[in-house]
């Protein structure tokens, strides 16, 4: 599942939940395609993602590249330790930035 939040500072946050697998990766790619515009500031929040498979990794890489190629900014936040380890193992530190994002009150 993907929840889309448009923040007041013009940042768009995609909050993913569950497993980032074949089905959800397809949905992620389409959501990014639908919201893509020059200068997009996109945050992909993985706080509620349990696992990511190879297709999910590919979808993340493709989404970040697509946004950056259009002149925007894209980053991945709140990756769990296992997912951060996967990013490190795959050498994705330069492509995605697994940084901590301050959680808003009332949002789990």
C-alpha cells in the first residue's frame, strides 16, 4: 500500500507499507510516473516496509533515477536496519539516502 502526502513545503511523501515486492513495485512505479514533474521533491518513507525483494530494489532505484533525471530530488527515509544493510551490500548508498525523517505526531 502507498499513501501519498503533499506537504506544505512542496515535498511529496510516499509512505509505503507491507512488502515491496512485484505487485507493490508495479504500483510504486506508476505512482511516481503519475506525480512526476520537474523539480519534484520526493521522499519515499520505508518505515512500514517489512521486506524488499529484487524487484522492489529495482523499483526504488528506477523511481529515484526518474525523479532526479527530471531535475527533482528523491530520497529514501526510515529504512529498517535490514533494509539499510541491503542498500549497503548492493552499493546503493550514493543512489538513495536512507536518512531519518522526523515523524509527525499521530502518524505510526
